[in-house]
């Protein structure tokens, strides 16, 4: 069974990442709660949400 990721570590990586890396982290990280995904979205540049949506499709 996979270990639950350390959310604070993931969040810091996400905050410091460039756009492409943010998208990769958001779309490939497993084991987060809905609230944790929402928390990551608070640090995502809203003008690029369309790119995130495409990556998740």
C-alpha cells in the first residue's frame, strides 16, 4: 500500500514550481483529500486554469 504523501511537502513544492510542474504535481499526486486539492488550487495561477483542465481531461 502506498504511503500517504506529506501534504506540506507537496504544497511547498507546488508553490515553488513553475506552471508545467504545478500541472504535473496536481495531475499525478494521489492520496490527497478534496480539501488538499483545493488548497493546492489556491496557489495556482487562475489565468492558466484552462491548461490545468486540459491536462486533467
